[in-house]
């Protein structure tokens, strides 16, 4: 049985949009409780403490467990559901996609629709349909039918997409790799540390509500009070048609990434160099990435207290922030290998040297 593949399947297929993480939190807790002492902050981020040979330094590994989704905003008299986004969606990827409304009576399947192109003017057919002009159709014909299905305002909505192992067996397709891949890396790292002595104490954190403003990172970093932090994320693969090398040179299967810049954080430079040197020493290929239009949990973590040396390590994914994205298994395995090597190196003197 392949632990990693089965874990990625379970994590990605489990629902958990921002603010509604209860299902995915239960699954994550089930994994983490085997590997350390669990606590939870008051907005739902899960913290797993794995003590090493000393209490300090405190190493924070953070991956967010929420996925992008939607919320029921309005039910029309004709039985259609208007919705608002939870997280960043590109309107063009929405039409025709199946979704699941998590109602009080259970899951209700629907499809995202809009005015048919056959009824549009030639000019309007050339325009991108905006989300405000879309609706979710569950096959109802009245508001009463929708409400009898248990659907009410505020109910969460998730993409309907399953985990698939693609041709060749090394690439996986699923929803929510952003950022269940980071959550999985936290779990895999703590699992691999079970029989290793490490010169620190590791706090593996699965944060909530990253997609709506790094909220879980803001609270959980206060609970952990780390000396150093590694944020684990999905990164943006640039190996698809239409992307120029100066926009992204990141490719699936070419190794985990280090994010040199995002819109809300520049990594600690000594920590960056330590990661690069460690990767070279253990033979893990590294890709260097910049993200000008987004941020990670590092935005909140590196500003905690008087500052926390922080870096973001990513696993490249194609088609993130859509119903289905693709990752490469070798990138994941190399990220775990790198994380273990880093934890074993981060003793008190090394951590202190990052900010001296």
C-alpha cells in the first residue's frame, strides 16, 4: 500500500473550504495524532508538536488545509443558487463545472450555468461570462424545492472532482492540491521523523482560512511562537502552452521550488542559502520561483513577534485554483527528503545564525 498516494487521495477528496474546514480537519487530525501531541487554536488550525532531543529551537512547518470554494449567497424564486467565492477563482474556469452544496440534509450536486450562447448576441458571445451572471442549477424549479433539499444561505460549496493517477503513474490529478499537498508534506515529514533524533522541536501546523487572508497562520503562529518557519505550498507550474520563460520556468518533475519573492514576503536570505546548500548536498534538484500576484501563510508568520526567519518550499502544480490540478510524485518525494535534512540541520546555533 502506498501511504503517500492514499493520503493525497484522502486529503484532496475531503471537503474543506475556508471557514468550513471541519471535515478536512478531522482527517488531518487522524493522521497527525499518530506523530505527536495535538492542540488546536481557537479558529481551527491544528498543531502537532513533535519533541526532539531539546525543546528549542522551535521549528514551524505550515501548510494550509482549506481549499477554494464557494458559499450560497441567494436562492432565486425559480430555484437557482447565486454564489460568492471563498478564495480566488478565475471566472473562465467555472462554467459547466459540477459542484457539491453541503446542505444540512447532506450533499447536493449541481452544475454552474449561465445564459446559453445560442441566446447571446454575436458581440456578447465573444465576452467572458462573469461570475455574477452565473448560477448553480441543482435541477430544481422553485425556491421551495431548493430549501426542501436542505440548502440555505451560507452553506459551503465545493468542486466535485476526484483523485486520479494519470498515465505513467507519476502524476496525480485532483482538486485542492492547493494546499493539501502542503498539508500532506507536514504529515509526511512528521512521520519520517518518528525514528530520528532531531536537535529541535517541530510543530507541524495545518492552518485554516489561508485563501481568504492567511487567517489561520496569524493565530497559529502565536500559539507556536517559532524560532524559524517553513511554509509548504503548491507552486505555479509554467510548463503549459502560453507561458513565457520570464513568466515562469517551473516544470513538473524537476524538483521542489523555493519561492524567492511573493507579494507579501521575501524569504530570510540566509535561510534561503541554507536550503539551497542542503538540497545540493543531498542531491535534491531545486527550482527557483517568483510569484508577483499572490502570497502564502508566510505573510503572517514572518512578521510574528519581532520577526521569524521564514521560507516557502513548494511543489509545482498545473491548473491551480480550478476544479482539477496536476502534481508530480517525484517533486513531492524530493520535498520530503529536503525537509527531513533541514530539520536535522536546524540546531540552536544554526537557527541563531540566520538572524545574527
